[in-house]
C-alpha cells in the first residue's frame, strides 16, 4: 500500500495487469473499494491510498489542469476527491482495446484515437482558467485570489464557478496544492535547508503553517515524508 499525494490533476488510469483497481479507506485502511481496471480519478485535495500489488503494468494519462474538461460531459467538481470506473462514462472497453494492441506504439495510438473521438470541440475551457493557472503556478500558489479575480475582470463567484468546472477544485485549494508540490520538489532535490527556511521560500507564513498544510495533504510530517519517500515524490509507501 502507498499514498498517492495530491497534485491537482485529473488522471485516466488503465490497469493492464488485472481488471481491477483497489483503493483503501484513508481513515480505516482495512476497508477498501474495488473498481474496474480502467478508472478516472478526479482532482484530489488529499492523498489516495493505493493497492500497488495489482498495478504491475499500467498505462494512463495525467491531464494538465483543465485538460480533461473538453473530453467529459459534466463539470469536473462532480468527481473531485473521487474515482469512477470508465465503464460508467463510455461504452467502449478501453482496456481491451489496449490489450489487443500488438506493440507499445500501437497502444499509444489507440489511446490517443480513443480520446480524440470523445473530444467535445463545442466545450472549450473558459480562457480565464488557463490564464489563472499559469499565474498560480508561476507564483507557486502564493497569489491572492481577490487580486487575480480583479485582473481577470470578473466577479469572484463567477471565477470560482468556472474554475471548479474545469479543474475540479476551488482556486484556493489549487493554490495550496501548487505550493505543496513546490515543497515536494524542493525536498526531492535533497536540499538540507532548515524547514523554517524552506517554509518561507515556498510561501508559507511560518514553519507551523507549513507543517500543518503538509499533514493535511500527506498525513505525514515533512520529516516522516523524507524518511519514507521513494523514487517518485508523489508516492509514499506505507510500512509493511
């Protein structure tokens, strides 16, 4: 079992090893839910608890913020912090389509064709959303929403609505995740700076604010994360 830490993305995951995906309850890890081998994971504001034992061979897509919106017939906030089986969305069995491919290249071509066939050209993302995302990422989440909304020339209520529809979570949540991801990136570089200095560099008020946010997203302290982290910064294995 391992924690998949939140990065604000929507992901399409196809398990080519087994036709199932198992997720555990964060509060009660002895409980779990099983889904089909092909799932869509909405934007999460906390970690997922995965069973990686059945994920020996996986293919998928991690959409850029707002990138999944034109392929779906519903606003993304409806699947925030949830995972749904693809067979509830689309009739064609994507997993079987990929398993029948003779080469890896053919798998990628089939996946691309599958998605392009579902692209809704009449459903573009509101241009204010990618503009806001770029600014949030450039400032590593340390961007006052009120000032951003004023620059965009729309009401805060309207902005929050279109942002949640396209991204899945609120602008404030997204900014917090961008800032959290910056800290993971800095920690992955192996820098030995004190946590108090790292907190300030990443836009937190102080070390207490930094640790509080870190625990909210990872259910770990930064020091515990450093002890348990593996090859990929968003995946943290649980003790056996």
